[in-house]
């Protein structure tokens, strides 16, 4: 959650770019720099942090569940102090990522809607005050199941395991487990992951933000989104928001481990009363 405070603007820019091209918007963004300048000009510096409460809730639900399940399963399959095989780690990661994404989808829906709102004319904006207001209004106005709209592509995206690249880099002998390893692994795996998952991500984003018009949804599903984007905006529009999405990965990973290290040290010192224990990075 602490790391998200620093990278929230990149999430905002990515979501705005993915929504560009849809009808009804007053502002369309062709590049990341154009999106940033437009947001700063129209909404101010505070506008760069629109949807922060939803971003924090997403980490509190999705990441907490994912890491908790991964750690628990890792301990269960470890035998005689030996860690599980590389394939088993990947399977554990896929399972943990899928369950975590399901739990975090409501916060994801709120985040997409809150970050996309500013591109619309004032009369068409949803105007959620914060993530709690967003979740309550969605349930009242559209039904509880709407909180899990776009769940399938969200789960599919989350089941890509970044940790596998860390294992590969460790085996090469050029890296040892630590902050540098996780940063390099994140950037290498992130490049491939981002390129492969962006079409699914744009489908997820537009489905979660869509409205019901005259009793009919704007999109019938992920494939319908992809078809309409390609037909109306061009094939390469499926990778809108690539730059901010990829640029977010490295800093978020590094900041997460930095904060985790300091919090672990503080826990050991002030709760366990043992200053000799390291942070555990």
C-alpha cells in the first residue's frame, strides 16, 4: 500500500489511455505525456491521485490474499526444510494469484471507474467520493454481482507468475536473492508480461467501466471489446497505456521490498524485542 502511494499516478495514466477512443469522452490521450499534461492542466496535481483509496484497498485485499496464500501453500509443500520445486512454485503462484484477484476485483472495479471518471463531461461522471462510496453505490444502483464484473480477465492476468523469472535469474549465478534480483526479475518478466497481457487488460478495463444503456451493456464480453477496439481504433490500440503500465512495475517492486524490509525490522525490534533479527528480505 505504501508503494502504491508513489505509483498511483502511473495507474491513473494507464487507465485513462486505455479508455481513450470510447465515445462520450471530452479528452482523448494519444501518449503518456499528453495524458499527464492534460490531467495536470484540467484537474491539478491532486487529480493525479484520483482513485488512490481504491488503489490502496486493492493492495489490501488482492496482495494480502495473494501473499498470504502463497506463503501458506509454500510452507505446506516444503518437506524437511527443503523448498518446493520450480514447477511447484509456479503452480502455487498461479493459485495464489487467481484467488487474490477474485478477492480484489471489487476494489479493481472501483479503481477503474474512479480513475476513468475525469475524462467524461461533468454531467456524465459517476462522481464517487471514495472507494467505500463507490462500492456502496455500485451495489445499490447496479447490484452486488457488478462488483465482480470483469473478474475472469482480472484473474487470468493475475495468474502470470513474476516470481519464476527471479528463480531463473538466481540459477544463472549472476544474481543473488535480494533487492537487485527482484528489480531485474520484475523488469524482465514485466516486459513480456505487459506485452502479452495488455489486450486482456484493456478488455478488463472497459468492461469494468461500461454502462448499461437502455437495458443493454456496452459490451457483451472481452472478445466483443477486442473486436470493437480493433475495428474502430486499430489493432495496436490494444496496447494503449503500455508505457505507464510497464514503468510502474520496477518502482513498485523495489519500493514494496524496501518498505517490507523496514516494517519487518520494526516488528522484530518493537514487538519481538529482538534487534538481532534481520528484516527478512
